């Protein structure tokens, strides 16, 4: 199978998803200047099931079109935080929060509340997973669907440069970044922080409970490894940042993914577009990692 056929096969594992061609609408709730950037508070209709609250941030000047980052918030058991992470950060991330860091460097960014987080909370992750499972849906699939449709929304904005779209996130947001980039070639750059997890290594290290139930897709391992999903990003730019002491990313799995992706990118004649940077830390972003992220985005977007 070619790359597009592999993407279709991966997407087919994500359960019964809404149509990709249904209309998207956006309601502007508020627009204001904050911390040196412009902030839009939005409610998006992405899936036809429930509203998706979102933040869009951009520099005050110029008007655009600007390179734009689809920012994916983390999990961390903090269901209240959601998209607020873009604006205020979290303890595992460096300062300033990414809204300030990105806009100060000329990027726009969009972050949505994932299912069960932020303004979409009210049902537990377990309840959402079980109800969706009964209906032939997969929670991770519905989360991914919203992210893919968020990209559709971004391409409709005149202040966004659709040729310079990237995605970024930590932890659950990291996983969302590499899955979304694998499924959507419109993303020119992917940065994942502390969650490039090799599935088999996670099983072998008995750390499956380290990830929430949202993470698990029925039948996935029959068709894909983590490296095979990430290979669908090639030859586009991909930076992965990992901690050697992070229990969610067993070192043996990082070795395996890095070895396979080096071969994939070499065959694609883009060896410099894949980078795995490892640090002797746990599950958090360091100042050095933040510098790597910003330098990588500047290089590729």
C-alpha cells in the first residue's frame, strides 16, 4: 500500500466518525489583546455532535497570512485545564506559556478543548469511552476527528498561511500531534514532547495504565506499530523530544522508533527532517527542549 492507502487504513480503525465534508461554523465569543498578542475565544461546530470551544491567538502585527500551529493540550488528569494550557501553561511545561512564545515569534496558534476537557467536561473519560464504544465509536478517534476538522477550520482563515501549518503538544498533546500529522499531509512540521510511545515496549514494561483509557484503539496492533504510524509523516519535518526516565516512553521503544524512522527518512531523501532528542529527565519540558522546539519551528515553518 502507498502512504495514502495506509492513512486510510489507519483512519478506518478509529470507529464510526462523522462525515469529513460536513460544514464547519465558528462563532466569535470575544476578541481582545492580552499579554502582547490578540486572543479570540471561539465556539466551533466541528463534528455536528457537540460544540468545541477554542482559543486562537496571533501576533498583533502583521495581519497575515501567518504560519500557524495546531496546539494540542495535555491530559495530566487535569480535566479543567484543557485549552487554557495554551494561555497559562502547566507545571510540566516551561514559561512563558506557548501562546506568548509562539506569537512573540510570529506564529498564530489554535487550541481546542478535547472531549471531556475544559468547557467540554461533565462526563468522565471512562463514561465517554464506554458510551462511544457501545455506539461503534472510539474516543481517540473522535478526539482525532476534531483535530483534523480544526485544521479544516484553520485553512478557511485568511490570516493563516496554509502552506506553513504545524502541530505541537506535550503528553496527550504529543500523541495527538504525531497521529494528526500522520493522517494529514497539510501539516508541514510536527513537534511531540514526552509521548512518542512504542506500543510493544509499553506492554513489555507493564506501563499500560500510565496512559488514560482514551489512548486505546481496538485492533490497532494488528495493523500498525508506533513507528509505522510515524512513518506516515515522512518526509515532512518531525522533532520528538523525550525523557530517558519517562515511564510513558520506555527507552527500548524510543530506540526502536528512532532506528526505523532514520531508515524511513533516509529512503525519503530527507534525513535531516527527523530528529529525536533525548534527555536524562522524566515527563516534563526543560528550557533546552523549549529552545529546540522554537528553533525547529523557525527552521521548517
